[in-house]
C-alpha cells in the first residue's frame, strides 16, 4: 500500500510549503493550471499567477511557490472555494476534504492571518488536487507532529504571542498533537494546520516502517534561526503482509492508581505506540496486578520504554520482538448523506490474497456525526454502512455500465429526503 508521510517536525507547515513540497515530489506543477484558471474567474480575484521555482534551501534542492494576486473584493470563502474546486475538476473525495479544511479556517477566525482568501483557496484545493492525481487518497497519509514556533498574532486589542489562536483552535478541534520550538517565528500557520488535520490519518513519531520511493521538499521565505525553512514529504510503500517487525513492551503494575495508567496509555499512543492494552492478573504473593502491553514498530522501542518508566515508575520493562502478519489495508473517503448534510467518511478495507477480510468506517468520523446530529452511535454506524454499500454499488454499476434499480430500503428517520 502507498504511504505518504508529511513531516513538519523541522520548520512546521504552511499552505505554500505543503503545496510546494508536493510539486517537488510529483513534478506536476502544470497540473495546477486548471485551478489557477478557475481562481481567475472568481469574483474575488482580478488577476492570479503562480510559479514553482527550484531553489537551494541550505544545500537541499527544494521548490518554492511564487504567487502574484490582484484581488477584486471580499467574498464568501466557502462559496468561492466550492466554485474553484468544481471548476478545477476535484473528485468528491478530494472536494470534501478541501471544503472541510476551508471550513476549519473559517470557523477558527483565521482572517487575522496574513494569508489572503485567494491564497488559501489555491493552497488548499491545489494540495487536494495533486494528492488526488497521484492516488494518495487510495493509500495512507500520516504526519509527524508539527512544530509550532512563536511569533505574534495581531488582534484589535494588541498582539498575542504565538502560536496563533487559529492554529491552536484547529489542532484542538482535531485533537492533533504538536511540538514546540524556541524560535520567535511562526512555523505552523492556520492553513498548514487545517490541511494537516484534514489529511493525516494519525500522527506518527518516528516514521512508520516502509520502503521509501521518493522525497519532496517545499520551502518558504522565512528566516528561521538555527534551522532550515523546509517541509519534507516522503512517499513510500508499506511492507507486504508478513514482513512487519514489531516489538511488545510489557511491565507489571501492582500499586498504582488507575488514573496514572489511563494517562500513561494516552501518552504512549501520542508518542507513537501502535497499540496499548492492559490485562488484569495475579502477581507475587497473590497481589492483583495490571500487565501493561505496548506494541511498537521495531527500532522505536527505546523511546517508549522511557515513557513507560517515567509515567509509571516501573523498575523494569520486558521487550519481545516478533513478526506480525497483517492484511493489506486500503483507505478511501466516501461521501455520506445523513440528516441533510454530506459527510466525508473514511472507510478501511482489509484484504488477504485478494479476498475481502473486513470493511469498516472510521470510528472518529462516525462518532463526530453522532454528536453533531444528536443521535446514537449505533444508529449512525448502521446508516453509514448502508450508504457506503449503496455508494459502492452505484460506482460499480457506473464503471461496468450496469443498469437496473436498487432493492427497496427501510425508511430513514434522520434523512427522509432519501426515501422520496
């Protein structure tokens, strides 16, 4: 399976840096021409040009975007983004992600940021366009925690020290982890945060086990003391089934509050654990103990051993390396209509030797819909699975030229319009 790692651990992430790094990775700058033409026809833009320049970024060959804009007037950002996405030919999956990212920017009140609406549209939709063309939405996209930096954000009552409030708001909404750097420069912008949070399935540290294929670098124009102004993206292939090398860390805890164990589990996941589970058992002198087991990729275990010992105070951790046989997993985003809204739902399909093993919608997407609609998780899960089945059947029929209707369906209390 194809894997894309977005790595903003060095100098954070901004919209222009991510788009430039993808141009550098794919070599497809001219693929953005239809988007640029669509932007020129928007009411809010009189003139728009872009150029992708190859530059030397401190000894590393990188790509930098140069944008020239002559804006016409203010306009509704979401409406303009939707129009540009349609004119640029984005697929439904790419379009839903783009609108979600633009929606995050609008909700976070990022208008105080220096980026213009036209730039936001170009960076967000351009990123989705290149990722879609390269087929990355059919694979897995992950990211290292972005470094935020400092700087200052202007407000009506003065400046607020960095990170920018909009950046923090977006990362908090998606519960996406970040790192800090002692520099007086904004490293991660609201646009970068919105793109990252809507693209990455999870945060990883270090990289997942994979075979690297190609690397792209994007750079901006900031001067960052002590570090290069670079964003790196890495394309790779995940190891085939049966070739993952994993490590299990285990320790027995017999005198520790449950809250400490719970916090330890949260931190282990945030620091890169693949899985963490707790098993009750009997220890020495028949004392009840909790056996904490942590699954981690081989080569990354030393860091999590330290985390486990720091948080629990355990004096020893058992380390076992093993071979893990895994199914081939593929993720795609399916547009699901529910309660009068269309939600992008990520679906994970697992196969072994070409045979379907399991098909499961993403828990986070289901729970978010349930909370927003105010209905039960179980009901949303059933409805989403039904709509995914209908969507796949319709897509198959369209690809094969099949005709005929669908079998009758039960009434839908949440979205009666679909039964009309």
